[in-house]
C-alpha cells in the first residue's frame, strides 16, 4: 500500500479524529537516489506528537538514515543505523528499500507488580524491508512510535548468503540537534558493575571516547526531554554510547564484546534480531518516569513458565550492609551464635511487615568453598552444600514459622555450574529467592546466562535479585520473577566512599530509574551531615535527612526494597512507621514536580491511598506540590517532613496531619539534602 499525502505534520493527523488509524502511518514518494525505489517510511505516535522516519540517503553512500521529531521539531538525525558485520562494511550502507509493511498495536496487559497495574501498548509501526551491498543482504528495520517515545530495531533475515550471523559492532548513531543539557555517567570498560557518579553538562562537554551508560538524559531549553536506552536485550550484547572526538553532538553505539573474541559482539543464526533502540520523550524529564514503554517492547512470559501467582513482592533485610555478621567467621565458636543472630533479624522482619530476610554468610559465603572471599569464589565452591556450622536448615525453618521468606546470596559463577540442580534443591529447602552477585558483564554470553537463570528460577518458584548488574531493559515483563537489579552506585558505597550524596540520589531518579526498579540498599536510619560523614564498613551512616531516605521508597520503583540497617537502628525512631507501611508495588504513578539535578517529587497510588515522596539535593528549597490528581472532596494527609532546616540535625522529623484538597498545593520546606513523604487517604 502506498499513500500520497501532503506535507503536513503528525499534529494535523491527530486532530482529524475521523481518519482511521492507518493514516497515522504513511509512505511518501521522494526521489532519493537512482538506486533506491523512492520509498521513505515515516510513522507518528497515536497522539501525533512523536515521529520517526527512515530513508536512504543518496548523498551519503545510499546509507539508511532515521530522524526523530517531537511536535515537528527535529531532535535527532538524520542518523545512520544498523549492524557492522564481521565481513563487509556497515549493513546500512549501499542500501535499497524494497517495501514497507504498515501496522499499529492497541492492547493492554496486566502487570504482576510495577509502577502501574496495567500497561497500555499503543503505537504505530512500520517494518522496512531492505537489501544492502553487492550481495543484496536481506534485512529489516522495524519502527514504532508511542506517545511516550519512539523505538527501532534491525533484523537479519534467513538467506543462503547469511546463515550464520556474526556482528562486530553497531553503526547506529544518535545525532543530536540543538543544545541540550546532558545527565550521564561514564564507565571505564565493558566489564563493570555499572556504578559511577553522574555529571550534568552541556552536550558538547561530554568526554569524548568514554563509554557512556544508558539511560542518558537530554533536556532542551523549554523542557523537552529525551532519554536514550534499549529494550528487549535477548541473545544479544548490551549497548553503550560514546561521543566521537570529531562529532561533539553525536553519540555512537558500542556493543559489549564477547570475552573470548574482543572483535565480535554477537554470534548466532539468522534470523538475528537486535534489541530495540529507544528514545523516551516527554515535555519534562520527570514525566519519563511514568512510562511503561520498555515493558511494551518486551515479550510476555513464555507459557512454559506457567503463571506467576506465587510471586510476593515485599521488603527485605540485608545484614551484610550493617556488617552484623561479617567478623564472625569462627567455625567452631560461632555455632549457634549465627543462628541466634538470624533469629533476631527474622523476628524483626515478622514484626514489621518485612517479607524477606537475606542470608549471605559470616564474612565468607554460606556455601562450601575454600576461598574466604565473596567476590572471588574458589574452584571448589559448591552452592549445593551449605556450611554445616551455619545451621541454615534451622534458619529456614524458623523463618517459615514466623511467616518470613528466606533469600540466599550467591556468586553467579559457581551457581552457573549447577544451575538447575541448585534451584531444584533450594526449592525443596523452602528458599524463596536469591541475590545473584558479581555478574559485572552484559556481553551476549552473560545475557544468555541471565535469561537461563531467570527461566530456571521461575520453574522453581524463586525470585531473583541481581547485583553487579547492568541496567533493566524491560525484561521483567518476560520474567516477572526478576525483582531487582542494582546497576547503580548506591548506598552500599557508604561503607567505603562519600559519593552517594542526596544530589547523586536525585540524579539517579532522572537516569537509572528510567530503566526500571533501582536496588539502592535503602533503609539507612542514622543520618549525618556532610561535615560529619565518614565511610565505615561496620554500622555505616548515610547522608541526607531521615525524610530524604524515607522518600527513596517512593521515588524509586522497587518491588523488593531493602531495610538494610540493623534492627536496633529503628527501635523507637520517628518515621519507621512509614517504612513498615509503604507498599512496594503500585496501581498508578505520577510525576508531580522537579528538575534534573535539583529535586524530584512523585505520587504513587495503591488502592485508595496515595503515597508522595520528594527529595532534594544539597540546596534547601520550598516547594508547592500540586494535588490536582486527587478527586473532589477532602482528604486526610499524614505528612512526614524535615523537622529542622539546619543541616546539622538530619534525623529531625516532623509528623503532621493535614486536611487537603485537589485545589490547594501542599507547601513543603526541604532542608539541605532533605525530603518528605506523605500518605493521602479520603476522609
């Protein structure tokens, strides 16, 4: 099908409500080159605001190029896309469009947990069939345009000349128009825990030739925001960005190489499909936090995994953060003491609505190995054999009696050697989940291991939390038992670094949190000022006020947040009642106010109650939080606010009851590094 349309924009189409959905997608004739057939594919979002088009540029080696617009304003492009095969030049060069298949999607799906109960998957789409090079390699580019962003991916088709697929890297670029500010973090190598500090700079000041983590946020004057990331990373390498020296307004894409083949990133058979390259779009950066686009671009759970009704989101302890057990390694003398300490934690969880208790070890892993290091397991490590002196069966039995689930920490390497057997064994023990640590890679091999692990865990009704982890890419839709990923510099750094400040936590909300749940080692209840802060391994303290740290339970999506401090830190402390009450999964999420690098306020609803959370950097400020998301009538608000604006009193907290309505904003004063939380219910 080919439609001849006048040169009006997507906004014109969105206003013509009588036009059928197919008119939101079109092809236009354009004399691009003698070798191209003149087709140009362009689609726009259902609301008409976001557009992506694809054409072959005759002026540039018949290269496939795409452009992204919002409200008719060009934000990216024209930019090249496509893979670089191990033989030949980039596939996007010397290309010809064969035909275009148009379509649309309009569906919704239910989420077992998340920022909303349901997600709407509604978009326009196009599949562009291409042939490239003298060999006429057959491949496709698929485009989608949503109200909250656009996405594209490429697909190598089965063909005689390309049965096996070996991809060296990726030629895709993001050529940025205008002069946006960037919020980003750099990484030293592809082998990384994905934990570094963020920088907020003009685009041209981003360091050249450094690996850049995604999501990477761009904000233009006037508020328009875009975040570059990826979705549905299956049987493929993870992607990074890099700014070339000679192109200060361009991001090149880099794929994580295979460990044994540094010149190759992906090996497989055709059809070979890339992850989605995604640009989230909104009028303000904080609105990006409402998006479920990454989930929409992922697959539903495989039927073979059955239903996930057994999943139970909830908070968890993590004794390693406090260091309560880390100096206890005394194989004989520590017998029973280890059990009694865990009973104390389990009793604390049972009394305070904390669903899980995590067991890691006592300075060395709970399972059998000669190595004393968590990070470097010895060849004899056996995750099927618990060290008998730790009395793990008694810990599990006691927790079961108290209604608390047990989760085990494990290093990924020894787990990978006995994956199915270990998971079957853990299920018989009564273990409910695992923290799998030190992956520190997102090459194709590691990503495929992660998928095998999640599928096996689902079959054995185990949830998974990944540390030393890359970002989310929406895969929790396919594997809802993936409760958490780290992939961010978080409050564990309080044990050895002063990097995790309130300003850093604000930056995380506008970057890493856009990808999905953030495992941040929450729950530190001993706040100190900047001047007083000193990293310490045992009984660490945190920066930011008590209310700032409470608000992180709302600001960050997290179906299994930690309550990481020692039980004694919470006894009789103001604000702990909120921590025991706050949900971990939501029916609705709304961004209220905020600015990247400065502050952020979100509202999340579960049932009839709204939970508000806001955090600021080191700048004290007074804010008026809009409540126009409330329905008519009066509501009762329980407000937890900074009790003092003096930075030297970070644990001061004021709890108030107020009557509020949708018409009147909530006025809040935030201390340096401060925050607030509120619970709003109908009277």
